[in-house]
């Protein structure tokens, strides 16, 4: 089964700093590296104010969006 992001941790300004991937809390930089290496199918990288963040690939479901995942 492909890895899934099932949670996120935010900074005080609302930017994701960590992601929960398969039950483990992973810093954003590590998650971005995994995505670049093709280890997170279903996700892609976007830049916000010059910083890379993960986003799920577009579909018609909102409940799988990273921002819809619980904070951890």
C-alpha cells in the first residue's frame, strides 16, 4: 500500500511543519525529499512564499486533502 499522510503539525502562522506519514511524524523537509524521490505517490510539491510544501494530487474528494487531516 502507498504511504498516506494522515496528520499534520502547523506553525503558529499556519504553515505545515511536519506530516504524519504511516503513523510517524516526519519533518516537512524530509517529507518533501520523499516526494521528490517518488516515495509519496498521490502527492506533489508546491512552493508557498519560496518554501516547499506537500499537497495531495487533485481529485473530487476533500476529506483526503492534507489540510483536512487532523493536527498532531
